[in-house]
C-alpha cells in the first residue's frame, strides 16, 4: 500500500506540472442545459460553482484563444460587467493535443490518468478546479470557471451572448 502511494506520488511529481494543465481531448461526457430564466439575469451553474449576472450590467461578451507559456491552448469566454468582477470561463488543453499523437502526449495522458486516480482516492475533483500559478495567474477582481470541453464552452458562449443580445434571461448548466 505504501509502495503504491510512493510510486503514485513520484509519478505525480515527475509529470504533474505538465499534466495539471492538461485536459483530455475526449473529456468525460457532459451534457449542457440552456433554458429560459428570469428576464433580468443570465445564470451559469457549473461543476466548479455558480455565476449570476444582471443582463443590464453586462458591458461585453468575448471569446478568444491564446497559447499560454508555450504549452497550453486556452479557449476563454469573458463576461465583463459594470461591477467589480470579470467572469472568465475557459477550456484548456496542451499544445500537444493540437499535433499528431506522439510519445510526449502519451506521457501526458498517462500522467493525467495517475492524477485522476490519486484525486479519486482523496476525494478531490481536480479536473473541475481552476488552475492558477500565484502570482502570475492571480487576477484581482475576476471570477474563473474551468469548462471540461470545447463544445460546452461554445454552448456557454452562445447562451450568454444570445441572452445579452435579446435581453432575455437564461439558465445555463453543465452536468457530468
């Protein structure tokens, strides 16, 4: 038992930093729901939390992709408001996911499997947690949510954009 724990811990220390940012190309199947809601608000209920904003407080909705530290592709939706907090919803994947499969991506996948196994044992859902590297990624006055698939991020973006354009509230949610 102790030997397995030490081996798992060693594997996490070796591949953990690269894998912590990685997401599966085929994440666990999630379903999304986008239903009418109160005309004043857009709401998102996600595995990592809940976000609600008054439609008349939204000043911008955007979606963009960028490469972070040469290792990650970040696909991000932002909801800017008149208030104090900027909401960020993002899907991340390693740059290797955009290339043909190779030994490096296989190592990342194996490391990710080990992280998931360790997370199961201690009861922490690492995949749904926002990833930050203090102080580099610590954004003052921002609220961040991690989305597990590009399709779910597209659905979220369509929901908030349509709700804001039409002035009609929506309730968006993802579920495993």
